C-alpha cells in the first residue's frame, strides 16, 4: 500500500533512494500566491547537510533543488509543486560487503521480508538520505506558515548522554550541533569523537517548538494535533519516542501540578505543550523526540545472511556517528508539514 | 475537516458525545466471513467499564452494543458494520456549574476556539466516554487478528508514581488495575484513594504488547508501523507520550548496546520493540504511553469564563482519579486497529 | 477495502441493509453552527418514499431519522453527525425463493463473487433502500449549501421512452413523477402501469441542476468537479451513464458551436454545463444520468443457482416499475454532497 | 485542496505544466517484483504522441521517460516510482496574444477564478499535455494487469460525426486514428482536414474495453467500479459524458431487454458492460466517453479580458483539430489505473 504521502490538505508525496539518481517531493494543495524559489528550499537543505566531518559522513551532496512545476513567475499557482534533488556523490562500493547481509538494527531485514526485494545500495529508501525530500517539502510549508505568523524550530536537547542545560535559542544556528547551550557543545563534540573512534554510535533527544500557532488547530478524535505530530515525528527513521509538553513526566504528576492554570492573561504554565484535547490552545507547541543510535557501526556484531547463515559484521562506509544533529531540520520540517496541513484544514470549516 | 475516521483498509469512523443519546462506530473494510456477535463486542467493553468505585466514576453504563448492519447469520459480509451503544446513565446536572467556564487542562477551551460552539454536557466529544466506540471497533479488529494468530494486550506499568516490578502477565486480568505485579496493586490502590481524598488526580504509564505479528507490516515512509502506532496512541485523550521498544532510553545508548543482534534463531534482544525501519520484524511489538492526570479535579484552580473573567473553579461531578486503568483496553483497541489495518494493507501487495 | 465513505472535507459514511434493523450515515466535517433538526432530514426523505403504489413498491417505511450525535441545542457542533433510520416494514419472505439464485441484472451474482457471502434478504446492501442514507446525508449538505446560496434540484427528463417537452420547474414537486412537464405526466403514468401489468420494468433519464454555485469549485486534475459528479452519480445503483452540459451531443459538434461565448455580462450559452477544465464557471451546473430498468421483474428469465444449475426465474416481491422517480432525490442528494465538499475544499486554499 | 492524486492502493500523483520544464508522475503502492524499464513507458507514450500533422499539433516532444526511483535491477521494489518526462519543444510565443484573455470553452477563466493566478503558457496544467503523466503511470499499471491476465484497449468509435461501422480490433493500431473500421478512416480524415481548414475543431466518441477482468472488483457503495471508471474518464480534459454497457440506451429499454440472462456458460449478453451493482461480473468491461471539440479555434469568438473588457479572439498556436485520437491512449491509461487499483483493493480482503 502507498505510504509515501503525508497530509490531507497540504499534501506531500516523497520518493527516491539513497543511491538512486535523485530524490524528490510533490507538494499538492499548496495555496496559490506564495513566493517560492529554489533558493528558499536550498537554504533549508543546507541545514540538513553533513557539516562537520569529524562526526558525520564524508558524502558531499550539493543538494540543489529543481522546481519542475507549480510555480509561475516566482509564485505558487495552486498546482502541484514538483521538487527534484539529484544525487551527485554516490559511492555504492561499501555496500558490496552487505549485498546479502542484514545489518543489525537496520531496515535491511524488514524491507526484505516486506517486499521480497530490496535496493541494498546505501540503504535504498530506508536511508536517512530519504529525509532530504521531507526538508524540501517542509521549506514550502514554511512559506505558508511565515505568511501566517507561525515559526517552527528545533534543536539538540541531549546527545551522547550530555544534556543542554541552558536554553539560549539564539545559539542554535551558531554551532554545527544545533545546541542551545554553547557550553555543552564542546563536551558533546568530544563525546562524539570518542564514540566514533571506538567504531560505535550514539543517540540523543531533539526538541521542537512552534510559536505563533493560533488556538483551534487539530481534528479530533483521530487526527488530533498531538496525534498528527506523534505520527509525523515517529515516522522519521531512528526515532523511538515522542512526547508533548510534560510528556512522560506527566505520568508521575498530580492533576493539580500538571493542569495549566488559565487566567485572563493566558495560561500560566505550559505542561500541555500547547495542545489540549488534541487541539492547539494558542500557547507554544513543544515536542521532544528520542533518537536511537545509528545502527551502522564498525564494531563487530552478530547477524545473518539472506540465506540465514550466521555472520559477524563490521559495517564500513560513510556513516554519521549520530542521526543528531542532521535529524534536527527533519523534525522541523515534519512539524511544519503538520501545522501547514492543520492550518488549512481549519480554514475549510471556519 | 473530518478527523473521526481511522485506518485505510480496515477503517473505523466513530461518533457520539458523552451525554448524547448514543455513541458508535462504523467499521468499513472488514473482510467477510468473520464470526461476529454483539457478545464479542460487549465482552471487550466490559473491560473498559468503571470497575471500582473507590477510584472511578459512579456512572454506570450497561454498554450493550447493537450491531445494525454488516453481519448476516453471525458472519461479517464485507459491508460496513454499524455498532451503536446507547447512553443509559446520563446526568448533566454537574455541568451546569461549568456552563460557560473552561476547565484547566481540559479541551473545553480548545473546542470553543476551534468550533465556536461546544456540547458542554459531560465534556461532549472530548470526554473519555468517546473511547467506548474505539473499544467496540477494536473488538471487531480482534476477530481478524485472532484468525491470523496475532494477540494484543496492555497493562498498567506505573500509576501514581508506583511502578510494577514483576511482569506476570497472567495477573493482568485478575485485578481491577490491569497490573501485572500483584504486589504493586494494593500500594497503587492506597495511593489512588489518598489522591482521591485530596480532590486530586494522578497519571501513569501503560504498556502494550502485540505477539504473533509477522515481519513485513508497516508502510514506509510516512505510514510506518511505529508512526501509525504513535499516532493511534497519542490520539487517545490524556496521552502525552509514546515510545517503542527502548524508547527514550535509546537516546542514551550506544549503537552497540541498542542494536539487537540477529542470529539464525532470531533476534537476541528486542530494543527495537519489534519494529525496524517502520516495519515489523517478527518480534513482539512493545509500546508505552504516558498518561497525564485527569484534568477535572476538586482542588480549586484558576480559570476563566467564556467572557474572559477570572474564576476559581473546583470541578464536581463523576470523575475517575486516573485515566488508568480504564485507558488500558483503549490502548489495546487502538493497537488492534493499527495491526488489522496494516495486516490487510500488506495483503494488498504480496 | 472500504467503499462506503464519500467526500474529503464534507465526508459521509453510510451503512445498512435493506432488511437489516436500520440504515444510517455519519457526516463528518460538517461546519459548526448550522441549524439542523430531524425534521430537516425527514422532509428530504419524504421525497424519496414510494408515493404511488400503482407504480412502486408497497413497502411502507416511515423513514424517521434519529440524530444521535453532532447536534447541540439545534446546531451542528463540528463533531460527527450520526443519523439512523430504522427499518419498520421488513418482509423477507419473497426472498426465500431467491435464496441461492442470482437475479439477472442484479448485484446478487457479483456480491457473491466478491465477498463469498451475501445478505440475500431484500438485496442486502445492493438494494435501492441503501440510498435512504445518502438522502439523509444530503439533507445535511443542503443546510450548508442553503447558507451559501447554492440550490440543487433534479427531475425526470424521460421515463419509459417518453420525454418531458416543457421545462416548467415549478411543476416538479406537484406530481409524483417529479416531471417538469405536466402534460407528459399522464402519458408516463399510463406507460408505467402498462409495463407493470406485463411484469416488466423501464428505464429513464434524470436531469440535475445546481444554481448559485460560485466559480472556482473543483480540484484538478483528478478531483475535478465533473469527475466528482460523474463518480457520485454513476455510483448510484441503476445508473449507467452520466453527462455534463451538452454531454454526448458535444461529440457531434464543432468547437465554434460548442464553445460558450463569454461577454462582460457572462456566458452566452451553457454547453459547458457550468464546468470548464473541471472547475465551476459560475453558470448553472447541469448533469444528466441514464437509469436502467429495475432488474427484478416478474417476466421469466434465465439464470443460474449458486451451484451453477440453470433456472427459469420470475421475481416476485415488492419492486418498483422504475428506479425513477424515486432516484430523483438521490441524484439531488449526491450532487449536494459533491458541492458541499468542493465548497469547503475551496475554502481551505483561498 | 490536493486533486492530483488518483487511486487508493495503486496510487498515482501527477504534476507538471504544458510549458514548464517537465511533467511527471509518482506511482506509490505498486507491488514489488514487476519488471519495469523506461522503454515500457516510452512505448505507451509513443501512442499518445501527435502522429499526423495534417490534423494535430506540430509540437514535437520526444517524450522520453526517466525512472528516478522505485526500480532496482529492472524490477519494482515496492517503493514509489518517480517518472519524469522533460518538455523539449516549448514555444510560448503564441500565448502572448492570450496573456490576459480567457479562451471560450477553456479552463483559462476557471483557473483564474479558482486560484487568482494562472500559468498561461500553453494552458499550464489545464493543457492536454498534462495527460502524458497519466499515460506514463498507466504503463506501470499495465505491467501489473499483464501479470494478471487483464488487457485494456480503446479506440475511436466516432469522430467528426462519422461513426465506425465495423469493429475489427486488429485494425486499431494500424491507423493514426485508432479506428477499428478501416473504411471509416479516410472519411474521418477528410472531415478533419476540412474542419481544420475552416479554423474549427470537432468532437467524438471513444470506447474502452477491458478483457480478462475477474468478477469481484469494485467497492460498493461509493467506490463502485463503474463510479470509479466514470470519475476517472470524466476527469480527462474535454470529456463531457461517460456511459457503461448499454449506457444511455438503457434508459429507453425494458428490464426484460436490458437484463443479461445468466446461464451455466456465462452471461448471454453484456448490456451491463461487465459491471453489476458496481462490481465486475467477469464479462468484458465496456465504457464510452463523449469528447467535446477542442476549444482553441481560429474562428473568431467573443470573449473578455481579465479586466472584463469584450474582445474578439481568434486563437493561433499549435492545436489539434480534435482531442481524438490522442485521447485514446489516455482513456486506456485511466482504465488501467482504475483496474490496477481495484485489483489490489480486492486482494486486501480475500
């Protein structure tokens, strides 16, 4: 069944494999009259690129978008916007080793069982590279949100066991880790290099915030805003957990602690993370996602071949030490896609 | 926009308000030839009922389902199955107090902003009573899963700050808390009564497991199995977090710790929670959800009226101390709906 | 797969069998704040009833709707509206004869092949009675269209080979045939009685018009307004053809004849039937549907049993001589559903 | 709202403008393991090309497809298949004349009202060129149907008022008109040249047939096979009518004439056009579509400018005299898409 389309009114279909000729997205349902250029998209893609080879892949993709439809004289026309990003730095040689093996923790095994065939080069569609199309589509959503005063951003809350203590959002784009705590940056970087050296990988936590979102977005009871966000974020490769507002901490609280008092001046606190009953309440939306360690590691691991034979595998190739920080712009993009969609959904009825 | 339909192939539409005449579900896409009776559904609804008035509402609903279509001579026919559960014990008097007030932590405020009108009686559609239709639909999904050897169950992992230490799944249905640790039960019960006495409420954690699920379910990249589960579970009222397998703990792990080694005999561990790359890997599926405290509490709280005037509010009426344990069968139902849908989706292509 | 849901923003799910306990519809996505009562719906259902036993079934259904959700203090709330119409005059005895036979021209044979099981009583879900739920849902759509100045009506253009010559729309509701030509009415009635006497049935043509529809409705390229109307109307049982505007006559015209000249005062003609490029152009929308003769006839016909044995069958029971005029309000309802949906879809982007 | 996606299980999203850089389609939900090459697609596109400049546009597009994803080592992998066809022979000069004018009978006017902006070059997305993406996607559907013994073809039944009398399907691909009657070909060709000379255009009728389709396809009650076909075919630009089997002729028949007798050897006739109750009955599926004359004609016509000023317009540029025969492969493609989708939908439940 199709699973590559996201959204109802603002709807994105993505395609492409890590080592195929290109990846892309078709954005359908985008309102007409938004200014949009390839630069708008490339700017977002730049944040997703590998930016520090000490801790991430040496694959160097220019990630230049071509807009093949849906824009006329610099404006969206209401027809589908086709975005294509060609792969330029493909090297599948490292995958010869993996030809008929399943990497532990990777989708190799499940794609094989699902489809009976898999594009093994670079992880095929299960590669993190797939997310380039999400970020491209998210850049279009951003234009709609900008117009309506909604801002989304994300950052590294924790990485390799080190948690940001200060929350200086002005710092986020100043370091390659998207970390709001400048003092945590060198500690994390040291940890990442150490992990890399040992041939291992690490996980972390990303936090996403949306500001300026009006009350009333989200469609009960199954397409609630928090349900949509959870699905959107959990659907990013390597994500194993999502929480909104006080999240898992709410499970240990009393109602009198967790309820956000409401005053004529607004909510006094934001344990709700901006969402009540699945509908935005006008406060800042706050979500966190747990990111598992990249499964492709050099440390030797037990696995099996397609024929079921046991093998000890050390994965070579160009891999990140952590999906963070490169997953940060992907989280941003997915939240933008959800909000753009919900914003237009609400317009339909009021 | 419509938000009350769930699923793609096995598709459920629910409707109904807490204090309206009835609630119900239409199940469309159910394969023909499954045996199905009202008793099958009522049996599941019984688990969702308030079972211990020391800690839950005194509202007593018989929750008897009428099957109005889609079943002929005891078998599903492939046409839509309409299920109706009439409300029998409605008392809206306690809501007069709340006529034009917004309960802190509740959806009152957001429904008002979204729709400009709200059925205030008993929380309307935002009430936990809404989930009776989910459980009814889930009972239909169960018939399909039973036929295919897939079993889903859930239980209370933590409640009011007390966590189950033993995991004796045989105990789950023997206590009104659905707790697998019989020693934790009296401790939790004591805590709940104490909280109730203070006019407060508490949160907790539910864990859900699916056994017998074949490898290959889930549709990358947006309709991944974990994305679908996260959306399904986060879309239950009061849920603020969802994690799969090692979940948030994965964020602090190394790849060499978190990867599940693969041997000819299967996976050695299950940090993946049965899902790799968004597709089931044949292992047990494990998810956890964080449940916030019920927002309706007697302890006085600050709020405002529809006119924006500040009010101190103590919520009376028939409320549970915690959404747990009554949310346990709802989590089970939602996971069943996801798996039934994904099972049929996979059939379409292989 | 599910096939019982119609529409994207204004979305209707119907259910129910001819001889089951009830039929109904769930309307999701209806904007809040519309006044709605059971009477509003019953009024539309009354037009669909068998109104002249000389030419239609003697089954007498009161067709009283119960609104089970989504309406509070007389207004829609934005939550799903559940409509139920109980069957009161069920007599399945005539179907014993058909227990394991397939009626020629009927869905008996195809339901059997599709599902491997069928509710044979009264044709089950394949009965014309199924449309009661469509008309009920259409009555909700009517409230939305009324509010926005859009009016839909339909009438009998031809029946039993006799075509209305005059188009006096004021006459439509004055005769039981919904015929705009009062002079044609007695001729058609005579023909119908003659056909009935011979144990046969006849087809005809229904025309539907929508007035007041703004330019801009319809979503290219697959969800065009004409595509949606064609799907909606062809999906009514017994319909075998649909045309818009000049329709099949356009196939024989020159461009210079078929193009509607455009002047500052509007379009000079309406060969387009109000739709250009799949989008409404502000003119009256005009569609016609070809309705085949009712397949259940007393005249003996060749058929086979479920075991494949040849049988000569004369169908007894309570059947109409023609699906017209009772299909007229169904066509109206389907066009209303399409327009309500397209109207809200357009709101989402502009 | 998005309208550029077609299908539920076998799902196609198309994009692209007549004079933009490219057009394309993303096919999602295609089963894995089908052999597929660019040649397979180009072969189908070749049938859609302008083949006789006496009666069709002089625009010469190579229509070479690039497969950018979803195929590995010559086989589909189950992931989305991205197809791109670059425009190579674009000349927008003729459209300068039309910059702010609305062509009568064309979508210019309605796109303007819908979106408030339009890509006027070559008709933008409303151009017949849009269908190149449909044919490309249909070629993928063909591979699935081939594997399952289902064959779809279409032909010119009538054109410019001349109707094919003989039905020799072996002749269809032997003439540039796709006409099964070789004797009608020169007559039609003469008529087309005459019409062209006069600066006018003409309509016609296309018939489509599907052979080998098993009984059981189609999803009642709204996603019936005939409803899906009607929507698919009416959604092609220039189509104003669709009929199945006896179609509009059924409206004038008696039940005893129109019912197809059923014998142990199968149906004796096929007035049903292969569909009963919206479900295929195993017989040949037969549909006809009415195609209006191309609206862009040289004969002077009344129209208005965007400012509402009256203008007399003679449309220059490279236009076909009739949408037929180039629409023939488009009808084939749309029916293939419907059948591929319905085939997989049925697999999901049985």
